[in-house]
C-alpha cells in the first residue's frame, strides 16, 4: 500500500501525506491502468508493431494488397 501511495503522490506531484489525505480509490485505479499501459509499451509486441494492434496491422496489409491488385488490374487492361 505504501508503494502505491508513493506512486500516486509522485504521479500527481504532491507529498504522500497530501495524497493520503485527499486521494481516493479512483487515484488507485488511474495508477493501476497507467502502470499496466506503461508495462505494455515495454513489450516486444508493442515495440515491433509501433503500438498498433495485430488487427489494425492486418487491416493495413489488406488495404495495401487491394490497392496493389487494383493497380495491377489497370495496367493489364490499359
């Protein structure tokens, strides 16, 4: 609990005593969510995909393939 209190205080730039007196459970929720996001940013999946989800990358790839097929069809016809 003390570590969480210190992290909340550090995030908000206040002394731990102020965070203890004025903080509430939403502060802990924000801290937990932010720390999980920071952990995810350090994973190889995030670094390799530059933050994009696998689904988003797949949609991008499909869009490129469709554009390439259209370009090839125009050059065969024309």
